[in-house]
């Protein structure tokens, strides 16, 4: 089940169209969240990052889009998918349809998806790379060029 603006739909239901600003212009953002044993680790951090990102994009945040409301919607989605032991959540927020490059409105819609979480401590299949000091130094030089004179 997928939560679209508070309503649950089957995963096969098509509810987006070609006018969706998230699809047309990338006018959207998402937050990935773990749900483990009825708990959302670092929930406040996730919520504040989501709100901050919405403000940066000048999206109109509805008054009911509180931390409690969004948590209730996440739990509702988890329960509808029978994933109380563990789920990987994706909260997608996008500006409503309208406009070309400049939106006609700043109102938003949201989608909450849930997938089974293999382990409460995993985020899926990840590969590990052995890092030696030269690789770390090179990565630091690329990412932080101002540190070049400091690193030998």
C-alpha cells in the first residue's frame, strides 16, 4: 500500500500524471527513513531536514504537516503493509501541478512508501571498499581542495 496525501492506495494504482511537477521539473524532494520495531530512529532529525528542504524550495507547508501528523501517516502506511518489524520508508514531497518553469502554486502533495527492511541495521545491499590512507588523502583533496597545503 502507498500513502498518497493521507489516503492508502494499492501499489499498482496509478495516481500521478504527466503534469506532475516532480516528474517534469524535478520539483520534489524525498527523505529515506527506517522504521524499526514501532520506532523511527532519529525521527526529529528526519522531520527537521524535510521541513528545511521544503522551505528552501519555497514550498507551502500545510499547517497540519506537523511532526505528529507525519509520524501517524508513516505508522499508518507501515501497518497497511504489515511491516511493523522493520520497514524502509520513503517520504516524497512535490509541488502540485501547474505552471511551466515557474510554478502556479506552492502547495504540496506527498507520497509515503514502505518496503521490507532486511535488518534493522541495514539500508539494503551495500558493497564495502577497503580504504588506505592514500585513497582517503586523495578523496580529501578532491572534496576539500582548500586543505591541500595541510595534507602531506
